C-alpha cells in the first residue's frame, strides 16, 4: 500500500516539474516575440548563408548549390614491373643504338627500366 502512494507522489512531483518547465518555455517565447527577433533555425540559416555567398561572388554561389556526393574510389592499377630479361634486352638495344660505348652499361640499364615501367 505504501508503494502505490509513493508512486502517485512521484507522478504528481513530475507533473509539477513539467508545469514549471512549460511555464519557463512560454515565458521565453513571449520574450522572443516581444523583442521581435526570432532566432533562425536549420533551413533558414542555410538559405541565408547561400544568399550571402551568392551576393559575394558568383563562384561561391556555384559551390554552395552543388550537392555533396561521395565519389567512387578511383581504381589504381598495379605498377608493371619488367623482368630482368626484358630490361637486359632493351638495355642491349639502347647500347647498340648509342654506338656500343664503353662504361655506360648502368645508364643504359636504368634507361631501359624507365622505358619499360
């Protein structure tokens, strides 16, 4: 029996608190309407920002009007690494084309790797 009274007391306490909150909210709404300046919300703010941006520069207006969409990730192809035989064959051809100079084998090898990559 005591529990039911305690619970009913809790409910009435909640109602009293709820009434206090409601009265505070009503007072704040009255003060806003009396001052004449209501705070803009969500879409109003977005419209105001885009209007300001449009007035500032035409480019800014274009930026604000574009919807933001996620781009699909670009597919990256793996780097093709030539075999030693391919590099050797190309380096040999470069050596022959250069007139068979002595001491430039490393240069020819590196050039062949660059060309084949």
